[in-house]
């Protein structure tokens, strides 16, 4: 195609049109900027100067002057919630929901934010109502996850299980704690005055199925077998109880300390106390823990007497030095009916009562389990941390063993 000179006339025309468009956009921007309240710019300035309190006050003033600033309302509500000022966050989001002209998308966002406010405030009934109101919106998955947390905190395990199933209907998402929900139901039924054996067995079957689907962990496997052993014991089937507890030693040996006493009691009830002691001694050789040592030492003391028990205790503590282990050993000895002369023969020249009191003072803080997530310490073992509500965060070892 040949170039025609007269085409050059389009260059200044296009330039002029661009200049006019730029002038129009610049004037519109200036007009919008002048329309913003001074408080808006003050708020921005306070934020840049790291003065969040004064920035919030300024933005509140903007919201009062211009109620149409929905995004600013959402930002303020979020700021209030993060700062722990839940009542103010609730008022902000309720004021948004009270507007008749609020678009549906913003209304759903405000409903979600208000439900989150109630949840953080501990107003679980109102939070549940809020999340239920948006389970059929684009916030469905987030609302369902929140409902699971609510039912879990209320120990409403049946509704928690149903809500997890509802989540699975929308997304292929693993919920590892589902196994424990079933276990909690089984444990509650076992604690009832009248035990429905079939219902407990069904709950434990569901727990095993959930564990397989979400990736079975040693903690989950241990808990299911402990509950099956308890069910067998209540049904009078001691041999089934023994087999369930022996399974724990095979599949999760680190949890042997949690089942050791129950396993020993089962062997004693079967008239096989020596066999039970031998099993636990072999387990201790494989993986020594303080809880297991305590059970083995007590059993030795009861079955074979002081000298074999103390000989075993010395050997074990030499191989694995532990103040807490020595404290347990002295505690057992002081509760027996041995006379002063017998105690002196065990540790010549020692006052066992004084020795134990000195050691016990320093071991009390070590005689605890600890959450690996929040550090919450407890004397008993928990499947769910009472501090942060996380599942399976307690190691089956005392503090002295993991420090």
C-alpha cells in the first residue's frame, strides 16, 4: 500500500482527542478527590505514621459522613475484630446489614463478618445462626468449616460429624479429627450407666473408617484400640481386651506407657501376671519411657519383692538417667509396708523420705505432658489440647523426656 500525504492530518486529530480525554479524566479525579472528606486523608496519614488508633477514629468519622462507603465499613469491622474490640465490630457489620439498598454480595459478606464477630466473642448460638444463613452462598465452605469448629467446641459430636459429611459433599477435603469425633461419641456411650454395645462398636467402626480415609495416625490407632479394649472389658471378654492392648504395642510402641497399666491389669485378671510383666519388660527394652518404667517397677515390687525391683530400677536409671524416674521409684518404695531396716538395706545410710521430698520438689514441673503447638502443660494425657483445641498435639512422653 502507498503512503498518502494527506493521512498526516490524522496525527494532530488523534493527539487532540487524547489530550481532551486526559483533561476529562483529570478533572473527574480532582472532583472525586474534593468530594472525599478531610478525615479520609487524615486517616491515611495516621496509618502511614503508624498511629492506628487515631486512624480508626478518622475513618469512623468518614463512615458517619458518607454511609455509602461499604468497603470502609468492612475495613473498620475487620480492624476492630483483630484488635479485640468485638462489640464495635458487631455494630459496624449490623449497621451494614440494616441498609435496605445493600447489594446481595455485600450483604453476604456482612453476614459472614458478623458471624465471625459472634464466634470470636464466644456467642456461639448467634454465630451458628449467622453461619447457617450463608451455607448456600459463595461462602458455603468457609461457613461449614466454622460450624464444625462450633459443634466441636460445644462437644456436639453428632452434629460435627454430620457437618463434616456436608463439607465432603462440597469439597474433597480431609478432616483428620473426624476419627476423634467418632471416638468421643464412643467414649461418652461407654461412660453411660447402660452401655449399648452395638452402638459403641458401630461408632468405633466409623472411627476406623474415618482414620483410613484421612490417613491413620498412631494416636488415632491407639485411641480406637483403647476404646475397643474398654468395650471388651465391660463385656467381660478379657482375652479380647488383652489382644487390643497388645496391638498398640505393635503398631504404636511410643504409646505403650498409656496402655501399660491396663494391659498388666488384664493379665492379672486372667491369672497370668508374670506373663504380663514379661511383655512390659520386653517392651521397655525396645522403647523405654518413664510411664512404662513406673508400671514395670511397681509390678516387679509387687510380684518379686524389693531387691529385684530395685536392682531393675538401678539398671534402668543407669541406662536412662532420670530424676523423675528416681522420684517414681522412691514413691513406690515409701508406700510399701517395708520397715526402716528394709529401706536402709535398699539404699544404705539414706533417709528415703528426705531424699524423695528433695527430688520431688524439682520433678513436679517435669511430670507433665505438653502440647507441641501451644505449649499447654497437663498432668494427664489429652487427645485434644485444652489450650488451643488442636488434636493429637500431645506427645506420649513427659516433659523431662523431650527436653
